[in-house]
C-alpha cells in the first residue's frame, strides 16, 4: 500500500531511548488511592519509615499538624489514650509518644503481582531513559490504634467474664466438613503468606526528602550510564506496522494479560460449540435464543445454523419462559465451595434448581422463602437468586428477562420437553417447601423445675381441701 511508503511520512524528530538497570531491583512505585486535592504527601513531613524487605512491605508515618486551627487537640488526646491506655504493658512501645495523635500511618499493599510490563520513564536533554520497576505498592491509611483499643477491651471483658462465670464447663465435640483439596491448599497458602508477613519484623529506614542531596543522587540512577547506540530496527515499514497491529487471528497472546475467567474471542472461536455456549450463558446469566444466535453469528461462527444451535443448546442450558439460562452444574462444578460460607456445590445446585422450578410456576419469589426451603445462608441464597433474577421496586425477585412468547410459539416441542422435566422433579421441590429444620429443645433450668413442682403440690393441696 502507498501509505507504507517512507517518503510519504516525514520524520520530524528522532529521540533516542535508553534502558537503565541501575535501580531495577530497588525501584518501587508508590500510589495513594485515598489522596485528595487537599492532602499533599510531597511536602508532608515523615516521622518514621519502616520496610519488610522479604515481603516487600512499606509503612510510612506522616506527621499531623497539631497546631493547625482545624486540629481537635482534645480528640487527639482521647485517641492516644484509647490506643495506649493509661499504663503500657512491659516491653510495649507507645503508639503516640507525646500522648496525642500527632501522626498518621500508611501501610502498603501489593497493587500488581506482575510488574514486568511497567516501567518508569524520564525525559531530559531530548533523551528518554526507562527503568524497570521492582514493585507497585498502594499506601492506604492504617488504623492499627483502633485494633489495639479493641484488643485491650476484649481482654478486659474476657477477664471479667471469667470471674463472673461459675457455670460448669462441659465437653463439646465439634465436627467440621471436609473441604475440597484445592480450597484447603489455597487457604493454607494464604495462611502461610500471612504468617510470613506477621513474623517478619519491621526494619526502620531513613527517609530522605525529594530535595535532599541523597535523593538527587538516587534520582540520577534513573539515567542510563551506558549510552552506546544499539542497532536500529532492521524491519521494513510494512512489517514493523504488522508487528504492532497483527491481523485477525494472530492475537493469541492476549490470553496471557486477560484477567482470570475472561476468555478472548480468539480462544472462544477455537472451542467446540458446547463449550462456547457454556461461556456465553455463564457470562450473560440469561439470554433469548435470538440473542445467542446473534452473538455466535457476529463474533464466533457466521455459518452456524438454527438447527445446529437447537440441538446443542439443551445440553448446557435450561429453557424457562422462552429464555435460556446455564445449567446449575456449569455454575457450581464439583468440589467447588461458595465464597461467603463455603457451602458445597451439591447444595448450591439443589438450591438453584429449586429457584428455577419455582420461577417456572410463579412470577415472583422472596428471599426468605428461598432461605427456608433450601436452608442456605442469606449470602448464598442471594447469590443463587442473582444468577437468574433481580429485585424490582416492590422488593420482589423476578426473572432477568421477560418471557419470550415468540420462541414458545415457534418451538412447542422444546417447551413441552422442559415441562416434562419440571413435572418429574415437582414432588422433590414441593417437599423442600414443607421441610423444617429441627428445633433445638430448650433445657429447663433446675430453678424452674423446683418452682413448677412446688406450684403443682400447692394446687393439689387446695383441690384436696
């Protein structure tokens, strides 16, 4: 093409780019998500700074202006007293040495696990110098002094309860359900990470302001020391543009940068039709047949036929009032546990099938009704309902889409087949509505028994007289 000719694109200026590796293992980028237009961390004084080198954590204490007209000194003294108490335990360091809240701590958290795609650049003397990052950290306010107050209050309350509690202790046997192996490993890994972070002590460091000579020396390390010119690009202009903008079907590497559970269009095209339908229904929650057909024809396979889609769709979807939803087994695979309370997949599948059946018979549902019938915690009951329904203005749960009457009229055989499935399981779902959880019998106290006995004896004496 003529647009690729070098003569048509005039070079205005050439800027050399250098790569500096002087700080590649020690360059951290700080982000302040809670920063406002009023707060300015660039000019704020730093009282103390600590790091955990192994876990790459940072804690910075910024000084508060206690002499400001907007500072409540009385409230500051109260917070210091609540954090440290009247007397400190042996070996305990005070949170606020002056007896007043005169600083605000900011503790870091890792923003990204992989920072290999990010760099810091500096432009000077018509040159660009790039430095790779070691980590990106987000600094947020830490309210650990409230944790110290709560911990001390709980310890005092526990001591009081132990003095007042004269009841006889009884042995209790607790049984825990065995979770899936994958979930246990993830939990163990997270606990191990927390333990390593807690066990590693804070190392105090020096904080140099941005205008100090030491900071200026470190800033000079952002410039590359070796400025030998490298070989220029040997690609011709068309091939270089093709590398930057690959043609359709050559973007397979996009899956490496996409978040988990997100599938690229290129990968979706390489899947069988059954797996494609699983992905589409799972992401959309509920779709009409025309919408599914449109998605496949426009983005996946323009040659797909209605007959082929109708043969495969019932294998992964459930027809409800003319629309399609994914089967419960697709949303809750085997050995999967719910996020909120760790409910097993079998119970989540049973509850969702119950919700689908009830929506096939009625227009609205209530969450207490679902909780009572399925015996799920409120969080899991809401999760199941949100997979197919939404809350309307009357606080009732209704299906995400209105009934598709055209599909019901066009394909009565599919509707009748689904109705036969509902009828086969109707008795099971009706029994769930009448099941009651066993109530715990209240043990009558000894004092109540004696009172009841004395009253019964008195009544008997009166009747005898």
